[in-house]
C-alpha cells in the first residue's frame, strides 16, 4: 500500500481526498454524509474476516454441544457458528438449555435460532460480570460451554475460573486476515481501524508498510496500543469527549484539514 513522504509527530492537517474504512460497507452510515459534504471518496474493505471451524475439525475435540446444560454467547458470530455446528452434527439442544448472553443485542440475535420465549435466557449489559448474580444462582448445577474464536475470550475465561464454574472453551470459528494484495499500489489519505486485528492484517498483507503521509484514524485503546507498538502515529482518535464516535472524529479532523 503506497504512501508519500514521511510525516512528523506534529499534525499538519493536509487535505483529505480519500479514506479507506477497514470494515464491510454498511447500508446506512454517517460516513455517507461526510463523503458528500466534503466531496471525498470513502471506500470500505474488511481487513479481517471469520472462517468456520469444520465439523470434522471440531469433532477432534471430542465435544458435543448437547453435553452442556448452559451456553455462554459473547458475540453474534459465536451464536451463528454454535448453531451451524449443531446442525452439521445433527445435535438438538434441550429445551431446558440455559443461554447466557453478554449483551441485549446478542440475546436478540439468539431469537433467529431458538423460540426465545420458551427458553431460559440471561442477558448482561456489556461484560461477563453483569451476569454475576445469574452465574452464582446456576453455577452449582450447570455445565457451561463457551463457543469462541481462535482469539479466545480471556476476560470471560478468567471470570469463570475465578468463580469456579464448570466450563469448557470450544473454538468454533477463526478470525483471520483478509487478502488485500489488490491494494498494493493504492494510496489512501486516511486509513480507519477499529481493532488491533486490523493493524495485524495490515502488516500481514504489507510487511514493509510505512506510514509516511497516510493518516491513521483509530478507535479504542487496544487499537491505539497496537498502532503504538508498530511505531505508527495516530492522527485521528475516537472515542474522546469531543469525538465519541469515529464519524465525529473524522468530521472534526476534516474541519481543520479541508478548509
């Protein structure tokens, strides 16, 4: 991915004409308004994607989903791949199975796969600790399964171990770098990243990447750390008090760079 001359730590607010967002293109987004308002070109390209663990591969773990009385879901992907493997393995989960979902959005997604009103579903606000009372009530009698990716779910695992829950992790999908080789000769003024994995994918595809004049828009502290670990400069940051969202952060930057 090509760039120009080397940037300095002090922001010079050079004009932005092109932006690449490292996510799939959404149907609706405030970015479309930004693109029109500032006469920009905003492209969308996921830097990472999810690949399923095959049924054959999963069976090597000698695990059956129906051996567990409670399932912990940390994402929509974990729900999708759990029920995919159940179908491929011809496993039918008991009506008595309990489901623990980290957020309401995850719990709502669960309705695509089960008759929600007939099941026992426990919902948190954002973190595993939000479900603490539910775990305390049920941990003595339940055997928990934690569907996850190759990245695991460290915070959840630490909580379950700390509270002496009977649980088993089960890798059901992988988060991997996408092939971006077609972008090798393409230059963007701004690259937008939302996770450390996006930064890893950048370097997996372009090991010799140099930031130069490319500005980096970064969301979240873990992504910021990944950028700093690579010796890169963050030009646009969110969330902050002034810019709680990435779209607002971009807008605030453009007010200075594109005047």
